[in-house]
């Protein structure tokens, strides 16, 4: 986490019996999925000077097979949760939450495609 409060979204693969090669591929797949969600979220994040958008980041915990997408500006949580604030067209509150909800199938497809290649 950078300075400030994170707006954070976690994605987790719950597969305890992964060998090292599978963990490496799974971690890469999670990173790609997190980057996809970040890209979509960045198109929705409230934008005035770009500081909030530029604070977006992804991380992957390989040992836990968990990926996160976060925004670390001190006002990120308030911008995310405040539904009454007005934003420029295409920009919105819940920018991270709606990005994941609307891209859930794309995220699942990204993960499945990369993991499926292990078993060919």
C-alpha cells in the first residue's frame, strides 16, 4: 500500500495443490486479470487532475495466489463510495467495483485461458 487509504479489490485462486509451474502461471494470469480490471477502472475513475487515476496499481501475492487492484490517494475511498458527487461524463463513483462486476466474465476467461494451457 502506498501512502493514504487504499480502495482495494482482491481476486483469489483457491487451489492448494498447485505445483511451482502452475503457481507461476496462475500468478501471471492473476496479474493479467488485475491489469485488465485496472485498465477498465481507470476509464471510470473520477478525473480532475489525474492524481487518483495515476495512483492505481496492481499486486500479486504468489504464495497465496491473490491479486489486488488498488488506488492509494487519501481521498480514493470517499470518491469510490460517495454516490451523490457529480463527475464528468463516463466517470463515476464505484469505479473499481463496477469495473470488476462488468468485467467478471472477461476476468474469468483470462484466468481460464492461461490455466488451461498448462494441461494441454
